[in-house]
C-alpha cells in the first residue's frame, strides 16, 4: 500500500475533507460480500476507525476513511482493498448517458468529486485508441483501490462485463497510472485480465 501522505483538507476554508456515505457504504458492502457473514466484524472495523454505519445523506471525515483502508490493508491484505474498488462503481450513481467503459472512465473524476467535500484530488482520463486509454489516479486512495475501480467499471459498463486489461504503476509523486484496454461481445462470457508483467491474474466476471 502506498503512503497516503498527510491528511488533506480544504485550503480555502480550513475545513477537513469529508466523504459521502455512498463511498463509505462501498467499504461495508465489499467486506460483507467478500467475507460473508462478517457483519459484526464490519461494524467493529468501522467503529475502530471512528465511522458509524453509513447513512444516506451523511458525510464522514476523509481521515477516518483513510485510516480504515490502512487498517484493512494491514489486517486483511490488499485483496479486500481492491474489492472495495470493484464495488465502488456498482453502488455509486453515475451520470446519465454513460454507455461504455471509456465514457465511464472519462466520467470518473466527476463522480469522485461529487462524493467528496474539500480537496481530494481527482482522475484524468485520456483516450489513446477506440478501446484504450490512460487513467491517472491522483487521489488519497491506495493503488489497490484504484485498480479495483477500473475492474468495477468494466463489470458495470463493459459489454457483458467485458474484458478489461489493466497495466498499472505508481509514479514518484504517488499517483497511480493505469493503461486500460477493453473489448467484448454481448452474450459472451466475461473475463478480466489484471496486472503487470510480474503480477497478472485472471478473474471471471459474474
């Protein structure tokens, strides 16, 4: 897990950055779905990091959400952090008119900003071909989460969950850079290919 750096805040007002309940809900949903029957453990993890059960319309300190990610990574491992990212596109409202992976990646920055109040970085997506692009993730969240978000976008917006290839690395400034390729035909089985040349895995979509 990369160093998340100092707690970010709103430099205009001095107020600490906060996160929508929707973003916290994806953490709870991912833990519950992945571990199964661990609802009580999920509540304890949230409480240990100063977070209640998320309630729609509420906002929570980003510092506490980041602490939760660090807690999960150290006690459970990076896989659960990545799974939170996979869950994120499914539980989050996306703008109307998003009709594929490329459009969803292009809209990710707006979705991210809608879920945060204060300074929380953002995403920059550049198309490099008909079904390829480069996503720069300059947010307070770990690389495993960003990787999961791209997987989740493939599952939600890909053709029959699609086939999304991700090659990611972390820049010296801490930003995660993902080179993404997607394709697929309706009615075909879904597969996601993830990783770099030294870390590749194959996951079959739902």
